[in-house]
C-alpha cells in the first residue's frame, strides 16, 4: 500500500486503511490539484455514517468496453465519546488539512449516506410532494427540525429511495463542492447497485455487514424481491433473520446463493454459524466493470462493495 502523500492529520484522524496509488499521489504533490471539473479524469466517492467516513477516487471508463479504475481509498472511524455526531468535525478537519480535499473540482462527486431511516417506494406510487410522509410512516414520527427528506430514483428498477439527511451535513457538502452537482443516495441504494451488477440467473441473497447491522437484498434472476436492513446483537439473531427472510420468500436455504460483503471475515462467529444453515455461502467479488491499481492487492475484495459501487454510477 502506498502512502506517498503527507496529509498531516492529527492522530485522531489517521485512517484505519489507506491505499493511495502513485499516479494520483504524484499529481497532488506536484500540482496540488487534479484538474478542473471539465478536465479532471477522476470522480470522488464519499461514504458517510454517524461515526465513520470512507472515500475513494475512481477514474471512470473512457469507453463502454473499458473498465473504471480505482486509484485511492481511505477509511476513518471516529470515537463518539466527545460528541454524539463526530462526523462533521472530522469532515471539517479533512477539508482543511487533507491534500485530497484541497482539490475542489472533480469530474463527479457521489455521496452515500448511512442514515438510520429509509424506505423504498415503487415509482408508480411515488409523489415527490409526499416524500416526507412516506418517511414519517416508516419511522413512526416526523423528522426533527435538524433533518430533511431526500430522495434518489432507481430509474432502471422502477422505485425511489427516500431517506433522512442532516441539514448541517447538506450545508457542508454544498460549501465543500460549490461548483458541482452532487449525487446523494442512501447506503442501501449502493448495496442495491452492487447486487444488481452481479451476473446470476438464480436466487440470490446478498448480505452487506456493518457492526451489529446487516442489509439483506434478495434477487431472482436479477429482479429485486426484497430489501431491508436489520440490527442484531448476537449471531443467533442474525441467522434467524436470514432464515426468516428466506422462508418469507418461499424458498429453501439450499436454493439460495448467499453472498457476503462488508465487515465480515471467514473467521467470524457469524460466518461459522451461517455456514451451518446456508450451504451456498460465499464472499463477493468487486464488480467486473471496476479495476484496481496494484496497491489494492492486500485489501479483502468483499469489504468495500458499497463504496466501490459508487464509482460505477
């Protein structure tokens, strides 16, 4: 893994994972910028949660038959002891001190938000003026004054994603990238995009793991059949939820190809227990349309599926 760009960040802002290709590092070091919005060959992909932040830099494919190339990845976690919402202070520090965030012009900026409330509505039923009502029905109450409703259209699949967005985070994004149109979507949408990119003609259950959460996406011959996110406290609950979803889909575990992404390893207790009940269990691979520089060779291929899928939007 290359670490040639000096970011001079405080110890609390040191990434847990950093993969930086020499190609982009040299441009940042020599010029301080990567180009203008019209000339930059790179897009910036950001994934944000309450106490976590990740980003990658992707060079989109120049032609349909080419592959996009991922050049850079950094992953940060923040302690919640000082503040209940450490993301914004961390983003402001990165904006002031990180070499990548000194560049304000990108070919495209895509933001994935891991917020607690979301819902999916079929496009034939969706009305933009009712978006806040859809979300209110999901959460059981109106959003607080510090949050707003945001929507993202899955046009190729015929539904809309609706989720909450912190107003102060929206303000920071607008100030950080003032000259660019931002694409903002919920992390669940990125998992859906990642699952859609898989080539399978059968029944699939895609599981994306975070700490004490899992997003489940079920597809039949590529068509979406189920999507939801669950919290769990132990591995028994996790396996129960998975088997319950399979049962609700009127399938048997042996019929389902179960593909794992995110924060899980072959040594985890959850993997061991799942393997007892799910005979077709495997770890996912990055999308075929995305290539990586050699600096990524040591990175688990399944871990950053949701982030990498942003590079193909």
